[in-house]
C-alpha cells in the first residue's frame, strides 16, 4: 500500500540479515546495509553468510520479488528509508564487562548526517539502559532534518536456529517511543505481524531497553539454577535430569530453559548479563543484580566440571589422551561459536595436553578459524576413531542418533561424557559404554 514505510536495516549479522529478509517477505521494500563489502556482495548474490535454517530460501524469494537489496552506503539508506532499523552488534569490550557501543555510535552518526527528511531511527541492538535517550539527542543534533528525526527502541528476542520463525511470529513486540507519531510508524512497519494478533507493549525508551536485558538475565538465571541443582545432585548421588522433569510439571516453573548440562554460551546471554552487572553498578544499583555474578560463575563451573569428568574417566592425567569432541557451536542448528562452551572445553583439554579431535555438522570453518590448534575430523565416527574418551558437547540431532555399537567399534575405550544430557544412558551402557553426565549418578 502507499502508506507502507520503506525500511532500511543497518548491520547484516544474524539479527539484521534475518530482519531484512523477513520484512521483505512480509511485503516491505527493504534496503540492508553493512560496512563489510564482502558480506554485502554475498547477500546480493543470494547467499546467507551464516547458517540459519530456512533463511536461504526466504532470501532467494525476497531477492526475486525485487523488494530487497543490500548496499554499503548509509547515504543511500538515509535517502531510501522512512524507518531505519539499527541492528549492529554490541560485543563485550576487551578487558571489561561493559558493552562496546562503537558500532552503534559509528552507524547512527553516519546515518544521521544524511537524514534530510522526516524519519524514524529504531534501535534493535542490545544496549545498556540509557543509551537510547543519549542516541536520540545525538541523532537530532547531527541530522540536517533536526527535530524531524525521532528515535525509538524495539528490542529483538530472536533465537539463533529459530530466527525466521521468531521474527515472523514473535511472542510480543516492544515499542519504546517518545511520541504518538513514532508509535504509529512502528505499527505501520509491523502491520502484518500485529495483524495476526501479536501483543504490543508500548512504553518509554529506558523500559524497552531493559526488557531485553531483563529477559536474557532471567533465561540465564533459569539455566544456572538447574545447573546449580546439578552440583548438589552430584554431591548426593541424586539425578538432576529427573529433578528437572519433576519441577517442570509445576506450571509456575515450567520446563523450558531448565535443561541442565554444559550451560549457556553464544553471542548474547553471557555478554548481556555481564554488561547488565556493569551498567547496574554505574547506576549504583549493583546490589540488585549481584546474583547475576553467581549465575555467570555457576555457568563457568559447568565447563570446568566437564573437563574434570573427562580427566576422571581417562584415569586422571589428560596429557596424551585422545578425546573425541562432538560439537563446536554454542547450540545445535547454529554455526555460531561465540563463547561456545563446546570449543572452550575442547581448547582447555588441548591446553592440558590431550589430543582433541573435533567434529561439528556446520561450525567447522568457524571453529578452525577460532581454534586452529585443534584437530578436525570428517564426521563423528572419524572423530571417535581411537579415542580414549568421547564427549558430547553440542546436542545436534545427528549426535543423538549415533549408534553406540557402531561408535564402540572404532574407539580405543568405550567411555562417554554426555555434556548435554542428550543420550539415553541405558542404551549406551547396554552397548558396553561407561556413561557419565553432569549431575547424574
Ligand atoms: C538468546 C535468547 O533466547 C534470545 O531471546 C535473545 O534474543 C538472544 O539470546 P540464543 O543466544 O540464540 O538466544 O540461544 P538460546 O536458545 O537462548 O540458548 C542460549 C544458550 O543456553 C545455549 O548455549 C544453550 O545450549 C543453553 N541452554 C538453553 C541450556 O544450557 N539449557 C537450556 O535449558 C536452554
């Protein structure tokens, strides 16, 4: 329709590329922008630069429709768009827990300098609370259109591996706005999603920023809670898997994000809770989120405990033992290895003198780049050939389906550590394996 705003998406990583493709699929004219010319070239030729189920097909359709293209020029974006989505990364600063906002600042400043007419800039990146208000002032002061340019905040909750589904059918939309006009523009930009009954929470900028941080903190806490129970289970011979199953029947608790194991990693949860602690301390409310330090510590202990379980199984000294590491990505259905517990465990074992052979169904290239010191195998059986211990680190479906007898035939010793509670202990034990998992007898 004539009223539909033209959209730009600035930053084409996991979040931005998915957002751009999905918005084009919903019928909008979209321009995606990134500073990396290589990425833009790949996207323009119809290639998704990372692994995300369903996204390549949707990108191809969107390119065919003529509604989507990619560019490196923010001047072009300013000229083209009515609503500009900021999707650049906010990684953890080196040597600090704070979020690095340099990409956010660089992108908004450059965009703002070209904004010559009424436009809405919408932040989606995860930022410390208070960032949006500061950006709003900065955008207005830099933009030739001045007060005509507004800023809003629309946090993104998509999960890697389910990014398309989460973008097209989100649980909720959160609009942080400072005017009725901004809300109307956002509603127009999400009309098809709102049309199917998605709840919209409209609020101020600071609350919108905090919703994201609070949600990720809650999820991380839930995971560390069950992993803390796993530590207690280990000390008493209790079974955390059964404990979690029984807790989950209580609707108030629920079973989601209550899977015990090696803990959380990825580009969001670990750095977001650390940045939240840092920001809360700046705001002098550090005490209110002090428990998040424990959440982080519990999570890190899972990795250390997995390493020591492998040592135990191998007889104590890791030097020279052969370990088959199944999985490298931070979770299944993703090639993302940022803060991946799997690679962390593999690298720690290697540093202790073990000979580690890694296999992952899609994250091999990323893993090789990040950890060139490790050995990489052609498949799971190849990784396991001659191994003293096998360790399952990422619960890919193909690992769940491994035949214990077939793998048993190629290893040196039938010993397995199930870091993700993904296997059936009875089945593996029946095939002659010593099976161990965190928090299980
Ligand atoms: C997360 C949030 O879920 C999402 O809403 C936000 O937008 C970005 O951060 P993502 O990082 O893609 O998404 O992964 P998620 O599925 O949340 O898993 C995070 C980590 O927790 C993974 O390493 C996973 O293996 C681990 N996890 C998850 C558990 O250890 N146990 C669980 O029960 C659930």
